[in-house]
């Protein structure tokens, strides 16, 4: 069963609608109401984007990431979800001079299980990963961002700087993640 962590992104509704349309079984939970002991009930997690920075949300998402790593559970971090993945493992993020918003082409750099070809996606973020920890591998880049898709080395743990729930190519990535 998939657990979607709703960190307050305006695009979470699009993610939920897509999962329902594809009849993917999931539960949705906001971080503040999540009982961390219940994580054993799930085999995969999606961390949504967010609207504002909140220390408690960061702590809970970091705990889910560490739980996924230790227990070999699948995880997909979307936008903020990718940023907190990098931060949790020792990377850094930086505030952008202007918000990245709009369509973008992602160039796939390494063979991976989520996508074989370049992707047309939707960006909406004011921060980006600036330093990646060694354990995370870049598998997709764009002309505006050197870290668009990441994967934890040899685990089914991924992050996307973009919002895959917003385009057909991105939704295909989500569907492949859910089928792993």
C-alpha cells in the first residue's frame, strides 16, 4: 500500500486525482497527523511538494526518508520531497533568484527504472538542490537545473525537482514508480 504525505502543495489534488484515475491503492496523510508507528503498514511513500517551510514537517519527512532507507521501502519525493531527501542525507538547497514556473524538458542522463526518454514536465519551485550527497545520483537534468531527477544508489528511492503529477510524461513516471 502506498502512503501519500500531503505537505500542503497546491498540486497534491492533481496527484490524488491521477492515483484515483489509475486505481492505485493509497492512503493520504498530512505530516502532523501521521503516526510514525504506522509506517510498517506501507510498502511505498510519495512525499508531495509544500507551500511553506515548517520545521516539524521537515522532521517528519526526514524520518520517513530514513525509515525508507533502513527498511528498503520505495519512496518518491516530489519538488520539496526531493529537496528534503537531499537535505536529510547531507546535501544542501538554495533559494532561487526567481521562481521556476512553467514547462521544462528533462534530459535523462542515466539508465533508470522510472523513465527511458526525455520528459516534458511542469516546474514550480523557488528552491533547488545545490549540493547532492554522494549517495544520491543524478539521473535527469534540464537547461535550468542540474538536479531534476535523483535516485538513492541501488535503492528504489527517487526525487523529482519538478511536479510529475502535472503532465502526461510525469504521470507516466509516477505510474512506473507505483509498479516497481
